[in-house]
């Protein structure tokens, strides 16, 4: 049995989110929360909310024991890319790509 939570179109680059996801993958939920609290990365705040949501889904929708939960899967994909223009010299324009992320967290109960 597993519970999942998804977060779409987060205004953080998938590369930056992936660094933090590597820290909490396959860890118990308590350790994952502690890691997210004490890591100075901008991706930690939305990931902490997402982990809370996954734990709440496990508890309320699947009647799982929250003390035995661990992060079984955590992955990120690219969302919609916002394209912006930056003025440059001699009337030229350079493209700025503002990337977004789609994040999925899956928690399972330890055997």
C-alpha cells in the first residue's frame, strides 16, 4: 500500500529540486522532515509541505501507521518553461528560461 502527493508548476528549477530529493529518498518520514528543516535550500519549503500532504494522505485515505512510513519514491520532472526576454547590446534580445518543476512523493509503510 502506498500514498502519493504531487505538486505541479513549482517555480524552481528541476535540477535544484533533485538535489534535495536525493537527500530524503528511502528515508523514514521523521528523518526526512528533519533533513528538510535543516537544509538551507529554497526547494525545502515546498517539499516539506508536499511530504506533509503525502503523510496526511497515507493516514486519512489508506489508514496507514504514520510512525512506520518512509519515502519510497521521490522524483521531479520539468514543467512548463516560462520564456522571457532580456535586452542586450546593439538592440539584440536574449532569451531567459524560467523553469518550473512537477514533483511526486510516494510514501509506503515499512514491513
